[in-house]
């Protein structure tokens, strides 16, 4: 029973090796089938006339309410527009200013300062 199991494992590993050695071997090109390399299809394209008829030739009618909404979004009096990065940087600076004003820097012992100066000279 063990031999049959071990032999079966060897066969399946051989099959895996064969599959991975030639991944595209299952796809074959049939030389009797002509390839479609016609450039005529591009020349015959006339656009999309059905979309123009669907939207009345491209003309759009805007009523007064839509005009007011459009004017609100297309305002020329707006100031400089901030990007998301600009807003994030401003918020970070505000938080840093709050933290600095709330907690002053602690004063270090003079012996610790001298120790760090000595380490700085060695480096």
C-alpha cells in the first residue's frame, strides 16, 4: 500500500513539472486560419450618429435653477483652492503650535548637557 501511494506521488510531481516547463504549450496557432490584420475597419468608422440624435444634436437647454447652481460651482471670485495635502499640512502645523505652547521644554541638568557635548566631540 505504501508503494502505490509513493508511486502515485511521483507521477503527480512529474505532471506538475511538465505543466510548469511549458506554460503556453496548450495554445497553438492554426496556420490555416488567416489573421485579421485589415486596416479597412478603421477607415469605415463614421462616428456615433446615434448619440447625437439621442441628445438633440449636442445642444443642451439650461433652465434658471440649473443656471444658478452652475454659477455657484463656477464662481470666479473664489480664492486659491487648497489641495488635500495643503489642508493636512495646515492642520499638522496647528497641532504642533498647540503642543509647543502647552508644554515648555524641560530644563536639563548641566551634567547631562556636558555629557552629551562630550559624546558629540567623540562622534
